[in-house]
C-alpha cells in the first residue's frame, strides 16, 4: 500500500489546522452559517436533516487496519457507534457535532486520513477497482494511477472551483467494478499490442437527472501522458462548463451540448498547447509503484486441503465461499468480499465492533490490506485459502458473513429520507423489505447475479439508473412512490435502465421485485443473468406481470 | 474603494492603487486606467498612445486569448470573480503567466475572499482587492497555510514530487 511520507503528512496537518481555525471563527460567531458553508463543504462537512454529517476520504477505497480501527473509534466516541460506507468508497458519520469536528480531523490526521475534497465542486476522491493488486485479470495495478491522480488533484490551484463536482474512476480489469462509464472521467487501462500500457478515456458519463453512459474520447492514452491529458479535459470544463444552473453544470452536459467530436477536438487542441511538461516525472511514478509492489505472497499449492475439508463439512462456509470468495492472481490465495448488506440492516453500515473485527482480520490474515467497494462492501484482498475458515468464523461471529455478494439482497441504497434533506422517499427500508423477501438463500442463489440500486430522489446517489433493477423514490402528493427501471448496468456493459411503468406505492415495491424475478426465472435461458434475459426479451412480459392487478 | 493588496517577493502589503477602474459609460480622466475588454478593443490604441498605463479587466467568461496580441503593451490584467465559487479566472490567470508569459500585474477583483488566497497566488495572481476586508497580515497568513504543493503551477513553487528527489 501507499504510505504517506512526511510531505503528505504535512499537507493533511496543514488542512486540519486551517479547518480548526475556521470552526473557531464559526463558533465564535465571526462567520455566519452562510459564510461558513463553502468552507465546511471543502472539508466534507454537511448539514443534514438531524445533525452534521462528516465524510471521510478513503482514497481508492484502500485502508490499513490502523486506519479502520481509528474510524471505529471515531464512530464510537463521536457518532452512535457506527459508520456508513458510501458509493465513493468513502465513510460517512451521520451524527456529528460541529464543535467535535476539529478533533475528529486531528484523529484522522494521526493515521494519515482526512476529509479533503469529499465535498464541494472539486475533484473528489478517485475511486478504483477494489480488487486491485489481487485480481488475476488486471493489466496493471490501477492504484498506482489513482494515487498519481490523488496527489495531482489535491488542493489543485486551478481546478478547486469547478462548475460542479468531478469524479474519476479507474480500473485495469476488463470486468469493471468501478462503474467507469458513468463517471465524469472513467479510465480503463488497456495493454497495447506492443505491451505498452494506456488508458481508454471516457468522459461525461453520469447519473442524476440527466444520466449518460460516457463516450470514449481517446481509445489509448499512453500512461505517461495522463496528467497533461486530464489537465486539458479539466481546463476545457472549467472554462466552458455551465455555471448558471447546477443541474446542467456537470461535464456530461458540456460533452452532450458540444457533441463528442467537438469536445474531443477542444481537449486535443488544449492538450497540444500544454505539452509534456505537465506530466509526472517517471521517478515519481516509480516511487508510487514501488509502494504498491510490497505485498509478500508465499508460494502455495492451488488447492488448500484445510479449506476443502472445512467447506465440505460446513454448509454455511460452503455458501459463503460460493458467493463471497473471488479468484486471486496467486495460487492458494483468495479475495474475500465482506457484505455489509445483512438482511434487515442498512446497506453500507458497519458498527465500530464490526470494523474492528475486519481490521483484526486484515492484520492477522490479510497483509494489512482492506478495501471498500463502490457497492458498499468491504474486501480483504489477500487471504490464504488455508485461513478462510478462520476468517469466515470471525466474520460470522460479528454478524458480517452474509453470503450474498452480487445477489439480490446485495443492494445499493442511498441514505434517502432517513437522513437526506433532499429525499422524496425512504431508500433504506425499501432495501430491507426486498432483502427480507429473499431471505431464503437457496432462492437468492438460484436467481444469481442481480444488482438492485435505490435512490431516494432524482439526484441518483443510489445509482438507480444503472441497476439491473433500479428503484427511484418520487413524491406523489406527499406520498412515497417508486419508479422502477430495468436493464441498467454500471459495469463494462454499461447501459441506462428503461422505465417499467407507472410508479408504485411503498408497500408494493418488494412485491413487484418478487414478480419481476418470477418472470425472469420463467423466461431465462441457460445461465443467463436477469440482465441478459431482460435485454433479450424486452420489457413487455415484466411490465405485464407487475401491472396485472391494475387491469 | 476596496483596499489593494500587492504581493512583492512573497510578502503581502497594502498598496496605493495608481489605477482607476473606469466603467464603460464613464468618461476617461487622465492617469492609469483599468477598462473592460470591449472598451479596450474599441479605444485601446488611443489609450495606449496617451502615454498612460493601461489595464484590462476580463470578466470570468472572457477568454484571456482575446488579449494575446496586446499583452506586451498592458501593465495589468484584472480578472473578475463574480462569486466566490466561480473558478474560471483561475484558468485565465494561469494561462496569462504560463502560456503567454505575462509579466505585468494580475489582479483579482470581485468576490475575492481570503479562503482562496493560496490558490490565487499559485496560479499567478500578485494583486488582490479583497471583498472580505482582509488586511495584509490576514491575507499573508492565508497564502502561507500549506508548506507543500502537489502540482507545478504558475508560482514556480517546487512540487512534492521534486522535493522528494532532493
Ligand atoms: S439520491 Fe436524493 S435522497 Fe438519496 S442521498 Fe442523494 S440527494 Fe439524498
């Protein structure tokens, strides 16, 4: 993992000191809330329905055990004993007092963490493949480039007051676990025929009111050209993105308005003027790369007798292994994904105790490496198969061995009406109701991969547009209603979901999902996923079944 | 009239403003003036031949490229911040310094608050008309909050990736 050096540490300490001063000025009344707002928003501090919310940055979703323990401790001392992992691989505390925030930032700084650029119209936390460095199918370690971008974008003097927030995602695997195509900039690493590495550059994807799957503006950008090229994109956006209407201010609107070709032409023209000098020197890339190369793998047999015996003997472990273990690039190792979608729980929430258990497991069995996924789960990327039984038992003891990764109850839901001032409707309890309906694990496994994503309003923080089943909360005369969309995907086969039909009342949503699943099971051919069946058959059969009662 | 703070060798000082901001419909008196881009485009030649120093004020939406051929004759470019969150003038400033090598004064005008002082200095501003009443000490402190910088920019500060090599 990347380790902060003295320079990185001083940056964070300087920020914490600056914010302490700003909070003091607010508490003394020298600053009004209006004046304070843009300052706190530069530090990830939001005023929500009931309290302040602090969003802590977890760059590319990577944590070490000390950091995770610190988050657990902050949750216990300053919040209600838990934290909420987000779709930007960050962590939010929802019950924070303003006067505590300077101390919290100092605590974070003590473990090289912060809340820098987790809000505001700047370049936000760069997300990356949570299986980076572990998965067999990557062409490079995307964390190297995510760290390059983290440093470049931190306190960027020119690009800290953009028209709107700006999000990067980066993956080096053909299986996209970052939703790169629905980001402001998505970078997908590719290997050229001569072995050279480059990025496919996708710009102007996004969700919200006007969702787009982003177009590719460059098929192959040599890796060493990354910073000059993104500088060109950001400059075109900073100068020409709309600032008169915040709903039209994201880069996707600029790209759509200019057209991909014209936007690309402007970026290329700017890029030509910027020149090579803006790229990062090779020595610094090498320094960063070295930091990620330190994982010490043992040479192990492919098959672990201990693991095989344990899973033959314990059906719970066998089920967990089927759903939550993913192939590792090294023989005898596996990637363990920890679902934070326990049935009846809030998606993405983890208690302080649970965080501590994961931290301990990461330290004892996982080379001190822990990840957060954009689907709001945790990952122990380097676990020996031999150790899986012990890891599983410890997770089970902490109530986080739910064997549902990528299954119907592995749901993304935004905070919705429970926390968010903008919400039309609850999102969390819809997720809970659906999970409850599919409590039967055999049935869930029979249904297979299914991504349900729920947003409490059109801002789409729950990514409903790219859910295989998307659920959007709408307000109908003060009642909570839900609009269903089908066939979306945020992965390499990205697409936006199509509307199913009229919005449904709160009580009907879980039932409707159940009906959709019945139709799928009836229609599917071979090992098609829900998404594949839907794409093949179209919406008619699904629509008819869900709205049958209404006729 | 807002206070003018100038940065000289990294030190922020309150300065006497030799320039007068002249609105488009205002008559021109003698002396050094700052005019809008459109007025400069109409009357620039005669202003410059008057033997006074001339500055141009660019709105955030006006591109610095429009001045490309005149910069060597300008004493000053003022870049406007219509509101705190509008960051277009950061790009204009940086291009003035890095792409056009402009050596005159680059002045921040409009909704200029100390919270952005550090960024402004980094992209090449060296004069400020603070809207928050900041004095030179407060301004100075705001520009010096961070000991290190991660990027190359117009201020020539050594970025971390070069510091690390030494
Ligand atoms: S989608 Fe709407 S309700 Fe949900 S978190 Fe975002 S703004 Fe709030």
